[in-house]
RNA sequence: CGGGGCGUGGCGCAGUUUGGUAGCGCGGGUGCUUUGGGAGCACUAGGUCGCAGGUUCGAAUCCUGUCGCCCCGACCA
C-alpha cells in the first residue's frame, strides 16, 4: 500500500474532546473518527488492526473446536421477556436500545446474545450426543451506556467476540470454561498484551464462576486487588480480604452523648477522639426490584469501611430472590414524597424502628437489614441513637436489638490481609477489562426452555458458558499499554502494517527507485508493507510514521547513492545503517520470527 | 439523572464582560524557494458564529427556549 493512496489523515493538534492518550492518538493518527456520542467510524488503518485482532481471535477460538456464526442484532422483545431480562435491560438504567416496529412489536438492539443463541441451540440440539458445542461470533454490539467515554473504551456501538458453550453436565462446562481461559491467555499474549486474570462478579449476565481479563493501565475503569504472590487477584467488585483489626472501645457503660453537627464519621471522630473502626455506620438506601417494589434498606458497616454495591445487590437477591434494578440513597425529598417524617440522617442506628416507614405510599413498610460481617464482630461500638444530635456510645449488639442478616457487603482495599495467606497484603492496580468468561449454568436454558435429552433419557436444561472479548476496546487498550511521546507503538502482531518504507526525497530518482524496489521485495516476502511515496519533507513522513506506530521503518535517503538504507525499530528507537540486501534480510527475518508458526 | 463547561471556516482557539456586521494558528489551493524530524515567502478559497424565537436602528455578543457534545459525580448522611 502506498501512503498517497491510504487516505491518511493525521492531525497535528490534539482534539479537545479526547481525554486519555490512546483516544487522542487514535484520532490524531487517523484511525477513528467520532460520528456521535460513543459512536465511531473505523477508518482504513483501524480496520486493518481490527482484522488482525479478529484473525488471532478466530484462530485461537477455532482451535478450541468452536464454530463461527453470525447472529441477528435486532432481537424480538419476547425472547428477552422469556429470560426475564427485558425489563431490567430497558427500564431505568437499562442498557439496551429498544424500539417498536411498524406492527407495534417491541425489538431490542443486541447488547449481548444469550437469549438468541440459547433458544436457537435449544431448537437444534436434542441429545447429549450432540454436546458439547460452542458457537461464537465477532460483530457489533449496542449498549446505551450511561456515559460513553474514552473513545472506543466505552462506546455505544462496539465490536465484540462472544462465544457460548453448551454442555450436558457441569463437569463438561467446567472443562469448556477452562479451555476457553487457556485460549484467552494465548490470544492476549499473541496480541502483545500483558493481561491479568482476576476473579469477577458475574453481574447482569448471571451465573456462578466468572473471571475477567484485564489490561493493566492507569486509565482503567476497574480497580483490581492482587496479592504479592499473585495467587489471588480480583476485581474490587468481588474482592475479599481480612479486615484490619478495630481499635477496641474502652467504655464500661452504654450511654448517650450529645454530638451536634457531627453527622459524619470524620467530624464525630475529630470532636470526640474516636477511631473510625469503633463506629457502626448505618446507611439507609432504597432498592428497586424487578417486581416493581421499592424496598428500604438499613445497612451497617464499620466506620472505616465502604459499601460494595455489587456485593449488596447480590446479598439482596440471595435474601429475597428478586433481581435488583437500582439502588439509591434515601433522600429527605423522597421521604416527604412518601408522606414520611424526616429521618435523623447522620444519627441513624442499627435499631431504627420500622415504625418510621409506616404509611409510606409506595415503599415496603419494613427495612431489609443487612449488616457487614466485620461490623458484627465489634464487641462495643458507637452508633447513631436515632435522634438528631445524639450518638450511642458503648453499645453492644444486644443493646441494639441483635444482628439480622450478616454477610460481606464491604469493599476490600489495598493494605488489608489476604484470605489465602494473612501475611500478604492486598495491592491495588487499575485495569481495562478486555475479556470476561462466565459459567452460566442453567439460568438461561431453564428460562428459555432450551433442553436436551440426557443419558438417562430425561429432559434437562442445557449447561452453558459464555465468553466475551471486547475487540475494539482491546485495540485501544493496546495503545494505552504501548505508546510514547511520539505516538503509538503497535505490537507487530496487530499493527496495521509491519513495516513502512520512507523515501526521504521523492524528487531524487535514485531514492525513489531504491525505495520502490525495497518495498516490492518486502511484499514478495509476505511482509505487510507500506511505502511513503508522498511528496512531503522527510520530517513530516518520520513524524507520521512514528505517530501511526508502524513497528519497523526503512528510510531510503541520502545514503542510497552508496546502496545503504536505515532500519529503525519503533519500539526501541534503534537505528542501523545497512546495505540494502542486508537490511532486507534482517527485516524479513525479524518480522517472520514474530509471526506464529502455523 | 445531578453538578460544571463548551458549541465561532476541516482541526485547535480568540472575540461575548462593555451590541456596531468576524479574527488568529494549523490545515486546503496556486506559484517560487527549500528538501533527514511536522519548511519559508507571496497570493488565494473557505464561516447566515449549533438551532428557533425575542429585545434593538443594529446581535457571535443581551433575553427565552431548544438541540448537541465534553468533564465530574451518581456509595458512606
């Protein structure tokens, strides 16, 4: 490919709406253009990168025995109603774009494909003899993100590889899940990326075991906790730890103290010399469930801990059997709307009476009380006295009415001890989620009636796994991980071109001729080469080559009269002057070395 | 959804406070010079200032509405 034919559109200025470096470089390098919020066009350079990633993904996923398909993006609502996800995905914070067609039928634009694939396989597969079976596809997905950002990182339309496996029993599912995990490691490896595997919450997709593949990056939206021995790593949403020891409260009697204006943990501690770990923090929140009910929550945590909303949602689900759509803090305004008297915010205790909810217009009339495990082990503590400007000091769980539901709803954080080895402390890093694998179990097959006949001749819902890779996100994450001041530095396996031949001065016939000859030889050797034949100054061409991140650059310039060219490696910035033949041989062997052996 | 900010040639921005009929840099085109790290000079094209109303002799500028986009937050009372 000649650069003059490439529609290369590099920008000198950094676009004002791009926040992170990878996003800026993608736009400056002419890889993508924004079409709308969270909607991007992949320009020719980008499409080449995506195709290279796709090829690697296909090879590795094919190698697991999976079959490639292409499923519809436009999906009837009734499928989603069957699985029970329509409401959650379209109401409130729902993420699915949806519409009504001219017949008045509801349709959704696929954010994921469990429903379609499950009902499809359920229709086609009848017997355990046809299992296991894995199908996958690479295509655009649509998600109406609350807030699209960072270019391709969180777009509303993005490219994803999704695979679904079907099994006749759990053991087979676990085997399939494991082999997909191995394939994922190979994929990220081959793409030249350092990926971390972490335990994860399965979130809206559901299911049991689940792991995420993270590209370590400061700009990542996820917080990861790892142990120094690397035996434990988890997304903070899921992470567990041994809480730090609390400061014991040396108080004999239970008493009420006046604490005006001390409605926060910080103020309370500052005024009275308390330690945050001696305080029981009581939060009142509201959970909207998929059956349309609003359930008030009373949550207790140690003063030095933070609520993990993901764990909370899971706790509510396992306690009530209902799916939580949304959790919000209860505001004075909401209380007024419910016709309730104001709560003593900032002074609420674990034993606040359900009476305060009596007469609520649309809420349940009792609190669902969930206490974090670590708060429950406090012998004596300080908590709100359920009256404005008053706290209870020296309280015990007996004096505040005992412990209702006790579970883990706390965020683990760095510096806390690991469960598997208490001598190790958790460390924090940020990551970009590029892959996620789940053992779904029978959740979807049950809901959609996708059954097979098992060895005993009985009908049984299919055992399922699902496995995603964000292709377009992965491409951008690669830049986040590989760049310098001058621009991108693509890992060679996913670079749009492997080498660029720069003719320094197009007016010099000798350079021009040698450059083209060199380029043609590279092409013949199977190298993905680019020839910069533009009538630009050499400096411009160097800047562009650096910016768009081509791994190897060959400069045919002033030394061409002696039959010499310059070989430049983008990643190491090393330059070598070589005679033409030697340069070609060196380059070809460097490039073919890094290609996988088929 | 809450808070903040921004919409002015293709891109990045100034001008808005104090209304007077639009400017700078980059980019584009032409010509000459230059030719190894985003060249120089000259000429040139390109904008009904997001959109719709209103105020005014006169609106990019003031008022009202509306649309779009960006950033922060949406968890500790």
